[in-house]
């Protein structure tokens, strides 16, 4: 199954960190000192969040 989720990316100059968050998924976010690393961590966080959601939907019998 394929999903598309928009991400919000920002940079905090004081902390020198890039932040990525997915507004549709509470708590799904990543941060790193480079944009490439933040994007990699964001993909991993998104995959973990979606996997957890899918597993919970199967357990609740609301999916498939």
C-alpha cells in the first residue's frame, strides 16, 4: 500500500537543527543537524508510525 503525507520542514538557527513533522500524525517528527539526515529520520519515523497505525487497525478489525 502506498501513502502520501505532507511534511513540514524547518530550520532552527539557534540550535543548528533541521526539524521535520507530519501534521496528520501526532508525534511523528524528526530532527538532525543536516537536512539529508533529517529527511532520512523523517522517512523512518513515518514508516514506523504508519506501520503502528496499520497494525492497530488490523487488531481492531477495522481494516481488510
